[in-house]
């Protein structure tokens, strides 16, 4: 318990990366499990049964575990590794993140397009901003000057962000305040790290409900 009887916010659990041998938050790692047929499988949802083997979500670590045969060393026996492991993981992360954004859109908790995002910001409804990493930095800056913004994610391309909205491309999007915004934010960390994108500085993500 914190002061005045309030509960402290739970810390993100840490796991040890078998490539770097360092512990870090689970949100920055990819969990792998051995399938019944001996294939080392990325468990992006972290729900598959069996012992988990954790690897930092960056190209260097994912390449190292393959080149140095660190999975076999950790498991204690030979295992099969998917071809193009880093690409395999990246594709899975994009699919997972796009699915969550699409879920927010379908439930009325997300908007896409500069004007709609601008309106949502001014209405103080936004919990997470999404900018395409191949979009206009000038427009990003214009939105940033409107108010003190919440957390910002720039790990998806305009095409990838568009898929979540059922369009050819989307440059700017916003997820409304709530638990889903927090979940999408956490899910974006691994892809941001894997793609080597500098995560923008931000204030802690608010879990306040959207204003009506």
C-alpha cells in the first residue's frame, strides 16, 4: 500500500534475456517457447504453455541467439529455429499491434486523419497518439503544439496504420483514453525497439476515462 491507503501502481515484471544476460521489463522482450515438434516459437501474446525463453526485442539480440545457438544452450537440446527470425517476429508484432488498433476503431475508441485527431486532442479525449513514421514531421509538430500531448507512437508505417483503419494509408491516428490505449502503448514498445526508432519523450499515460 502507498500513502493514505492508496495502492502503488504495479511495476512491470522483468525477465532475463538469454542473449544479453541482462534483466529488463517484459515489455522490451519477446517470449519464445518450444512447440511439441521442437520448433522455437515466438509467443507474442505470452499465453502459450511451457517454459519461456526471453530475448530482447532488437535485431542484434535476435541474430545473436541464432548465430551462437543460444536457444539450444538454454533449452539443453537441439531445437529448430524459424527462418528469418527477426523478420518473423517483426511481422507478428505488426499484426498484433494493428489488430489492437482495429479493435479500438471498431469499438469507437479511435480516429484517423489529421482533422479528426486534432479535434480529439482539443476535446482532451486522447490517451495515445499514433503517427506514421513515413509521414509529415511538420504535421506532427503542428499537432504537438496544440496541447501537452499524451504518449506518442511512431513505430508503424502509413500503410500499416492504414490497414488497422481499413484504408490504403493513415498518417495520424488517436486512441481515446482508457485501458486499450495503455495496452496498445505497451505493445508498441517491442516494435519500436526492433525497428530502432527513438521513442518520443512523453508524460505517463493517463488511464482517465474519455471526456463526454
